[in-house]
């Protein structure tokens, strides 16, 4: 018998066996045991624009839109510079800037009423049934938010949903606004859970990116149907409603 043929047969057999060898299964992701929420997957912020329109008329919606952009710009500027002022202070400062840029006269009382609107929000219609499912599943919930703890507590009490949430984790605790890793890390410190067992529910696309970069499995609750951020990262789940958070937690 030709030994070269035997050697070729052995090589071919070995190659074939490697092709049909079972591929090791990937480990299943860790069970989500707690979820950190940005404020706005739960609370509807559109009433802020409605109040602006009620106070100053037709320019109110434009003021509110530019105010939101400037507010986040100021929060990121402060964090990038290693500085920190609470949300209410930043909100008033950004509102004054935008009002001046748009040549809209706003008195102190009007500004205070607009800033206060962030503590007088209603929940989205799909929130309460979802919170009940999450509680039944034994999943811990807390806000991880740039809003102050007093503002979050006021909204929770206003909507009678305190029973679903642990104490709020406001960025006032770490004096750094999201998307600083210090802000996202509050949930790990509060719950004592590994990162893999904590989910995050974001309202803004930028927040979904920040939480994903930090290492949380993230549901982007894109309620306003805005385009995704064009970066090299995507949240685990994107949805228009809070059903995406339920899916993140493995709840039907």
C-alpha cells in the first residue's frame, strides 16, 4: 500500500473532523437583577414645552427646544471641566442664555416657573403596568439621573409610584453629570451587584451610548423617534415604549 495515500487519508480525515466538531456555546448573559432609569423613560418632559408656550406664547416651543440643548451643553461643559452645579442651577443659567439669544424677556418668576416644571411631570401611559411587572419579577429599580433627588422624589410622589423604586441616585451624589462613568457607577455602588447584572433604561440616544460604553446592557426608550447616534456602539435594545425595558429584563 502507498504510504503517501495513507498519510493523505489521515490528513483529509482530520480536516473533516475539525469541520464538524461542535462549536462551544456562548455563555448566556447574566440575569438582570436591577435596572437604572434615566428620568424620562418614566416621566414625560413635553409638559415643560407646554408650560413655556403658556407663559410666553408662540415662541415657547422654540425656547424650550433650545433650552434643552443648552442645558445639556452646560452640564457636559461643567463635567468636562471638573466642575459641578446642581440641575436647577444649570437649568436656570441655560434658560437665561437662551432667552437672551432669542430676545425673549423672562422675569425671575417666569424662569422659576419653567425650572419648577421639571418637578411637576406626569408619567407616560405605559409606565405603571410595566413597573408592576418588574416588581413582580423581583427586579430592583432606581433612577440614575441628572435631575436632583428632590425633583425626582417630587415626580415619584406626584404619580404615586414610590413603591416601585429604591432611593434616587442623583448625580448630586458624585458631582458629575452623565455620561460621566462616575454617574453610571452609582448603581453598582448602591446595589452591590456586578455590572453584568444591572440594566439601564435611557431616554436620550447620547445616554444610551454612555451607559453602553460603561458596560450596562441598555434599553434605549426612544419615545420621540429621533435618529440613533452615529457612533461605533449601539444599545442592546431600542424601542418606542417601555416594552424594551421589559425585554431587557427577560419579561414578556
